[in-house]
């Protein structure tokens, strides 16, 4: 009978811990407008520097960054 009580207590403790963990993970974190602006500024800065490095060795090109697909490529400034 003692093992059944300890088993029931252990089961209850695990159920409480699982419920608490679920509740903690369910809550959403809302960022302020300033935090979102900072994240966007950092992302734009990184993308443009990658873009500049990619096209650095081809002086007759300019860098294109497609935001919808996140592709970066170089285009000729004066196509033939």
C-alpha cells in the first residue's frame, strides 16, 4: 500500500510539472515597437553588408536584395 501512495504522489507531481510547463510555453512574448524597429535595422544592416561584399569584386555591377525570397545577387549596371 505504501508503494501505491508514493506512486500516486509521483504521478501527481509529474502531472503538475507538465501542466505548469505547458502553461509557461503557451504564453506569448510581445515586443515593443522600438524592439521590433531595432531588429529590423540590424537585419537590414547585415543584408546590405553581405550584398556589398558579394558584389565588391565586380565593379560594373550593383547588388540586388530580394526581400521576399532573401536572395542576394549582382546585376550589371549597363547590360549589353
